[in-house]
C-alpha cells in the first residue's frame, strides 16, 4: 500500500469518512483540529492509504509539536483524551505505522505518540506502551431511573438531592459571560491541583469552531458561581471534557447537579453514552469520583516510538516542586504561564 498525506481540514472527504466510521470521535473532527490550529498553531495532517480522488478507507490524524525541551514530536492528537487510528484492518494499521517508523529519522521526529482508545496489536509493532490512564464511560441506554439507581447513594444521589434543597440555579449556553464564570472556576481547580490552566483562547476557539457541539453549564448559590462543566457532543456520544468548582461549596452538590442534568438532556436527545474521559491512574480522587457514577472503567493506553525514555514539559510541570510553585502564583501569572506552556505540552 502507498501512504498519502492529506490535510483533513480542507479535504472534502474527511467529514463524510468520519460520519461513516464507527470509531470516529469528536477529537477526529475538522472543528476540533481547527481549534487546535487556531489556538496553538499546529498544522494537522492525516495519513491514509487511500489515493487522492478516491473515497477514504482509513485515516490517522496527527500534529507536530516542537519545543526547546522535547524537540519535535508527532501526537495523535494533542489535548485529546483518545484518538483511535481509523482503520478497517490490521494490514492498513501496519502500513501506517510502518510509514511513521520509516520516516521518523528523516523528518527528525524525536518520538511519535498515539492515543488510541483501543490497543495497538503487538507482534512486529515497534510501538511500545508509553502511558496508561483509566477511561470511564457511562451507558445512557437504560432508563433514567435505572441510571440514577446505579449512582453512589451518598456521594452522588444525596448530593443531587441536596442541590435541590439548597435551591442551586443552573445556567447553560456558550456566551462570553458564561465562559468567564466557568473559566474562573476552572482556574480555581487547576490551582488546587498545582497546574496552570489552558488559555482562555482555547475555550473561545472551541466555542467558535464547534458551535452547538459545545455546552457550558454553571451552577450558582445565591447568584455566586460554585461549579461548572464543559461538554462536547458528537454523534451519539456526550463528552465530559472540562470541569471546575469552588471547593468551599463542594458539599452543596453543584457538580453532581450539573452532570445529572447533562445526562438527562443527553437521554432526551437520544445519545447513547457519556464519555467521562481519561484519569491518571494515580489520581485516586478523580477515579473514585467517576466510579461513583456507575461508569465502566477500562484502561486507556498510549503508545510511542521509538522505544526510549524521554523527558517532556508535561512531566516537568507535574512534579511536586512545580505544583507547589504553580499553587502559589497569582492568577494573572498562572494564566500567563499556561498560555506559554500548553503549546508545547500537547
């Protein structure tokens, strides 16, 4: 097979290909790729064995990230929880992976990272396991009552009920005002975790590029925002992508109320699953939070080539010293740090 390099943003075949492929997700879409391009300057491309002018039979989208610390690397795809190679056979996958391997030195890529939601076949593959996460999905096909019954009684069900007693209010939409409320809560949460936030421009571009596929929800107590989440919708899947809260009010059940409302709305719209995204395997708090919603937990494995240790800006920013520094920064400096670093983190 001959491998072709295409631009999925401008190739008229890409969108139809995604509509017909069962493994396609929001992270494969033209809109997501365009938001990455506008925010971070990445120039997405895709590899396929389909000749120009013929319908696409497969595709592997990638972005090249260059920085002063980690050199040049390919990622499929930056800031995407998962991005499975869209192939229909082992032969197609082998051809694409072989192409990447053979061109790695010539193109001066330090490494290649694939974030597949499914395992890459072993055997002769030169790609090795790089990082593993936990991945949660909630089946939305049962009745609303059955879904609710599977929630943890104390940590989810009673929190939802308390939110009602506390008369929490909810706003939803994509306005600049609502985004500002959400981003403030998001910044508070990133600070608690000792991490900088992604730039506000990223969220603005997501809204501009994805339109009604993006939904922001904010819960308030007596007019004060206390919890917020951002979801993405594609085909029959709702993706819980970002969240934030004011920890002083976590006991009021704001986040549980928002997520439960998102689930109910998804059910009304005929969606089949809630993709709750990845969690680092050592982040017991986040893993437990997702477990308590009755979601199915599986392992999400990323793959890399070549087989060697590497240092990344992401790992550097997640060290204990870095987290202490970020936690003490004023908001303006923390936001500015995220604006600089995230382009190189991917």
